[in-house]
C-alpha cells in the first residue's frame, strides 16, 4: 500500500513534467497488484502448509497448528 501512496504522490507533483505518464502509472499499478497477489499466495501457503510443505491443521480457534 505504501508503494501505491508513493505513486499517488508522484502523480500530484507540482510540475506536470515531473509526473509519471499514464502508461507508467498503469504499468506500476499492475506490477503492484501482481506482487501483492504473489505475497498473499505465499502467506496463505505458509499458513496452511508447514515450511516442509506438509499440510498444517487448524485448531477450533482458527489458529494454524504445524504438523
């Protein structure tokens, strides 16, 4: 989210020639979406699969319990 806010600040620079082009903005937003999605996938995999790749169990309190 910080990267997206930084991009937004760049888009509001005082001098238009210092602002990124719309093509650059689009490219960077797409990259941020991809990297965010990749990080979420990694978190989900680490939550449900132990570091060894074994399926972890989830307790009744929704706490992940490694195998």
